[in-house]
C-alpha cells in the first residue's frame, strides 16, 4: 500500500464511523432512554457499544480492501485495519463518550454524565501515554545470571539490545546506544529488527546507513566483540551492519575467550530457526559450535527454547516487545510467540536454561499502530556470574 492509498482508506473509514456514531448518538437524545433503570441502561449502552465495535471492525477491513483494489499483493490488511481501529478507539470512541455525557447531563442524570466524561478522559489519558509518552521512554534494566550451584568468580557483563525497529534514526536511538555504552559492557549482543520502512515509504536503507554512522559516532564496541543475528523486519543483519565491527551469526557460531582463559561459544539462529521445533536440528547446530566452557544462544524469537535438547548457559532473544501493550492484572494480550506470556520479557529460568527476552528499544512501525502501554522501551545489562574452576 502507498501512503496515498492509506490516506484514502483512512478518510473513508472515519466518514463511515462518524456517520454510525452520529446515528447511534441520536438514540440517546431521548431523556427517557438516559433515565432507564440501572440494568436496562447498562444493557442499552453495551448494545450500542457492541454495535459500533462491529461497524468499526467491518469498516476497517472493507476500506482497506477497497483502497487497495488492484494492489492486493501489498495489502497489509491486518496492519492497516488494526491501525484504523486504534484511531477509532482514541478518536471516535472518546468523542462518542463525551457526546453521551452531554446527553445525560441534559437529561438530568449527573452521575451517569460524570461517569461517561471520566471514561472519555481516561481513554484520552491512555492515548497520550501510549502514543506520546511511553514510546519516548527508555529504561536500563539490570539482571544477574548466576549458576544454580557452586562458587562463582568474576562476571561477564553483556549488553543486550534488540528491536530498535525504526524508520528514522534519531535522539531515542542515540540515547539507547549511549546509555548502553555507559554501562561498560564486556560483550554486546543485538537480536534483530533494526530498521524498517515507514507506511509505504522506503526508508530502511537510509535508516541502516544512519544507524551505522551512529554506532561509529558513539563508539559502539566492546572488548569481547559485538554479535548480532537476523530479525523479521528490515534488511538482513549482514546488510544493516556492513562495514562495522558487528559480527553477524546466522545459523553460525563463534568462540570467545575471556581474559582469565575461560571460553564460551555463541550461536546465532536465523529468523526461521528461532522458531525451531525440531530438537534434532538444534542438537546438530549446537554440536557444530566450537568447543567451549559455556554456551550462549542468541535469536530474534525465543520460541526455540521449547525444543532445546539440553540446557545451555544463556539464551538471549527479543521479538515480543514485551507484548507492547500490557493490560493490568492480565499481562500482554498478544506476545507473537508460542511460549506462555510469562516469558515475553525479563529473565526467567526455562527448564534449566536462563532465558532473557528484552522488550526492545522500538516498537511496531510501518502500518501498525506505533504504541506502547505499560511496557516502556528498554536496553538490558546482564551480569553473568562465572562458575569458579574446580
């Protein structure tokens, strides 16, 4: 879809939705309807909300298809319809709630009017946070990975950065890299989705070039190296980091020697193998890794841990964005992985393997809604405690 076609779809969508909201609002001009007994009033309000939700969904899908007639190969149906429905939630839904508040005030139902107005304001507050506040935040999360038994000696500091996922490299991305370097990591790991296009405009090549320039400017290196693997969005790792010290591991492994002489292997999985369900293939790729004291596996998606034939010392992954939207007391409704929601972010033990999944620096872009709610961006620092030699 081109930006012009998206604009056409958006205009059609909001015209249809505003007309539907106006027709439903007309039913509430009757003071008797506003003054119904509690259960009857709630039922009528819920029925109208469901009706508008159905109209919103159907209209979002229909206008996307109509605007893309003859352009079906690049339809982006799910992404565009989701973005339109997000606009409706924080646009028409707020206006409709305020209109109902006015109707109830005119019908001398002050409590209901105040309740509807508060609901509209709460929805507006969520919009401000999700679209304009949280995406600009950045947390530096610290985790400690220690062996389950035995004494330890020293630590390996790993900076884990993932899902920068932006069409334009700017102040937010520079802050992420600079704050990461301020942690003085021994090793840097990047786990995919670095740059991408913006709503039908080809921006990823320029963004990759700007990312490389930014890495040079901030000195984005570490004593033990910088390792990366492919993601789902944007160009392959090798193209994004061409000409930089970053070493891309795509179904490949490397051996790193620590100052004290201990070693570890680091294996990077390709985008498809990060969702691997075959323990035999994972056993094969791990067996090909150089012999080392410890094993680290990096991947964009964390799904493969379910199929690991045996525990490894650490797995680093991204992809989930922590769900990007989190519902209080429930968690993220969608995590884009087959693992339980618990593993969508932070450090966890998965059947004996320390699994760290970062929520990432960026968020879904292109035609998807660019939102974060109760799930701010992050870079992560892992201090891996090394087991003492016997």
